[in-house]
């Protein structure tokens, strides 16, 4: 993926107080109206012209823009690999990172990066906007400025939020816990099973007990190998055997996210349990994730989840589907099924409660 890079000191003639890299991938955020009134991505290296107030942050900004800014519906593993590699390659020179990204799949990217950047000690903040920066009522300005504040917030030489996060609509959320929940209003993201890491009002209130603190010896490791041969099987009342069998028998599929009801429950039909059991015996990892945005999977709590546990379906606790999908891709890229079964229900990036 090709991209261009420009750096500028917004504090000139003074020294910047911090160095932050902005990675501009596309999405609604960076659209501007052209001479015909059509929304097209603007040249992000001109961000200071759109947002002169950035000068008040006294930062040295390095902007990396994808040559072809994309709608996030087109973002996938190769883009995650590019973003993670850019962060890894520039990690020592920067104090923090802000990724500008379309909102549609931002929760997937945030989850993927949380697993790919293991041992992170600096902030990686994803943000975007519901209205482009060229609109008078846009949320883009506040989202970017506060993200830059958070990405450059340090105390005694340590980053206040050394995590991959999404900042949106005055809330800072753990990346591996977020879901997009709204496409019209500004409050686009939620992390139903984890409290916000910060709330931005007149000042930014950090929720310190909820923020992961790396160990002193923590060192960044980059995991970019991924295998996307996974599928999602979303249960619904009345689902039939043909549909289930078609998904479970997808050629070469290695893992399935089974989206169940409530606390991990599924219809008790014998054919369903038999199909799932046969898939597990073929070596497919099946991970039980609830369709509820809040609460968690507890296999065996109800009779309707006991059989799942007995045949070897793995309970995904309170993981989101976004975290489950990206975690499986990364685990499948590194390990064989047996090791994946050991790791998938462990918290690797704060994505589940144990
Ligand atoms: N479709 C856009 C995207 O995800 C929406 C947005 O940016 O909010 O790229």
C-alpha cells in the first residue's frame, strides 16, 4: 500500500511539546466539497489550513496519508498490516499515534490492532467523524483535537493511555471492546462490557483504574501474520440445517464465530449439535459469542448451552464479535488449532473479562 508522509511543527517558532503521527486512511472525516459540490477526500497534508487551531497544541505532527483514502468498508487485513507496520516502524520516534478511519469498520480495525501490537506502551487512538470536516456542524474537529491531546498525554515519562482506543463523541473506549452502534447520531461507538477509559468535558477525565498499565519491561511485538479463513454463524429462531451445514462446511474454513442468544444459548435440536460436533471433530475452532451487546456467555448456565460446552464449543465470555473475528484471524496466523483453543478464551488485549 503506498502512502505519502509530511511533517510539520505546529509550535513554530517554539519547540513542540510532543510528537504525534497521524495516519489518514480515509472515511467521511477527510472529505471536502470540490468545485462541482461533490464530496471527495481532501489532501490531508493541508490539514493545518482546514484546522489552524492545531497550532495551539504545540505538537510536531507527522502525517501519513494513504495515497488512495478509502471508505472503511474496504478496509481489511492488508490495511491492518500496513497500519500496524507503520506504527511499529515509527514507534521509537513518536510519542503517540492517531489513526483517522471511517467509522463503519473502525471497531474491527481497533480490535485487530490491539492484538497485532502486543506489549504496547504508547497511545494509538482511532477516530473519525459522522460529518466531514468541511461541514459547519462536523464532529471531525473535536474528535481529532481531543485524540491528539490524548495521544500526547504523558505523566512522569509514561503515556496516560498506552492502549489501542477509539475516541469519539467525548468518550475514549478500549479498542478491543468497541462496537459501532449508531450511523446517524454522533455517539457512534459503545463498549457495553467495559467502562470508558476517559470522558472529555471541560477537561479530560481519565478513568485510571480501567486503563491497562504495561509492565516496566514491556516491549512492542508486531504480529502481522493472519489467516482470514473464518466464518460467522449467526443463529436465529427457525434457522435450518442446510444453512448451518453450508457455513460449517465452507471449504478450508478453520474457525467459526457462533453468534448465540443471551448468555450463549442455542436451539437444542439434535441436528444442530451434531453438525457443530462434526465440525469440531474436523478441527474447526468454534467460539461462542453472544448476540447481546452487554453481558457474557456462560456455557452451562442454561440447558440450551450445556450441549455446546460438552461437544467442545469454546465460550467467548464478553468478547465482541469484532474482537472474536480479528483475534481468531491473528491466532490462526500464528498457531495450530490446539494452541488456539488454549488462547482464544484468554484475555490477550483486555478484550474479555476473566
Ligand atoms: N462509510 C464511511 C466509512 O466507514 C462512514 C464513515 O466514515 O463514518 O468509511
